[in-house]
């Protein structure tokens, strides 16, 4: 990945005191703030305990993709975390304000952050940060992926819901450690493996596997995050292409024997897996390019 250029347009910060409804002081639900000035309290529980959730939305040529599904998933994560339900209407308007305030760019990464707030306050903290997306073109061209053990079974949702499987939390230290380990192994990203032998998802992505004219992803019931990008592709594959798309528990060998596999995300889009560890996978560059167009809203 190539980092954002130092001469890229400045990021935009929107603070959202009305994330759960009208602010107590009667002020606006959200407002622009200076991203260069400290805004977060050191006693915010996201700083002291990583206690919060987030969503990252891709905006392409100024148009955000899947805002509704992202905010619905944020609300589900909040419910799992016993956080107050976010006001999705206020957040949608704040996202639009952040995009409008940013200089026009081809690709924008818009992150919605929602935390438990300052310890003892009982009031969540929420902000939206919009910045130029990183250069994901090397990943979109194809990448080697390392299989790493996650140490949890696919039954975790049923047996251990307190581990928050399927919630998009801000406690990402393990996920980032996994990516660093993959890079030490000469890979660009990770495919997590459950302790009962089934593949799961990437640290920041959803798995998509092709088997002939059937496209598969890991069931949400296995403890993976419900993917917005895979939902978009599944709708297109079923409704526009007349193909089969669904969920299935798959092994590493299933992926190796497939007709292609991708890791999907809202900003990186569809990144084809060229190698799973040392095993080479087929790559359909034309289909991948079509996936990119679908995921950016350019169907």
C-alpha cells in the first residue's frame, strides 16, 4: 500500500454531539472541527480501553456507497456492546457534510467513530473523519495472503457472545498484529482460520470464493462481520447475472481448489488472492474489474 501523499487535500473532521439525539445543551447535532487541534479527552474510554465501534465508508467521486448498510451495522455493533443506539439519520447527514466539506477527490475514506465516551459521563463520543484513501491499486491487482489461526471456533457466536464476534469494535490490536505477521511471511494480508478448521475473514475484509457459477462467503453465524461489500456483490450476481451466491463453511483446501477468491472491503474494494500461503490461485482480472465498478456504485 502506498501512503497518502503529503500534498493531498487536508482531512475533514466532523464532531457529532447529537449522535444519540438532540445534544443536552440544545446545540447542533454535528459541526465541522479543526482536525489539527486535539479534540478527544484522554479519559475517553476509547483511549483507555478501546471501548467503541466504527465503520469505514468509501466515497467515490463524492458519492458514498452503502451508507445505510454501514449505519445499520454500526447500530448492531452498538447493541452488542450495550451502547446507546446511534441516530442513523443524524450520522447520515454528518457523513454528507464531511464529504461536502472535503476537496473533491476520486476516492475518499470516511470513518464513523462511536465510543462509550468519557469515563463516568454516560454520554457517547462520536466523530467522523474523512480523508483521501490510501493507494489500494497494488492490492486490487492481486495479493498473496497468509492463513493465520484466530484461535476461536465457528461456534463462538453461540458459545461465547461476550467475545463480540461480528461486532466492528475499535479493539483492533490483534487484527493489526496479524497483518504484521503476514508481512513478515512475505504476504500482504491475512485469512483467519477458525480452530475447527474453517476459513473466516480477513482482519479488515470479507472473504468471497468462486466455485464455477457459484459465489460463497463465510456464514455470519461463524462469528465474522456481516460484510456490506459482499452483500452488494451478491445482489448484483443474483439479480443482474443470474448466478448463485450464498454462505457456506469452507476449509483452506476449499479455497485452494476454488476458481478464484477475493478479500472485499469498502475502500480497498475487491482484492483478488493470487496465492494462499504458497498455493497459487486463479485470478480473473476482467471479473475483478467488474466487481470494482459494482462496489464503487458504477454499475
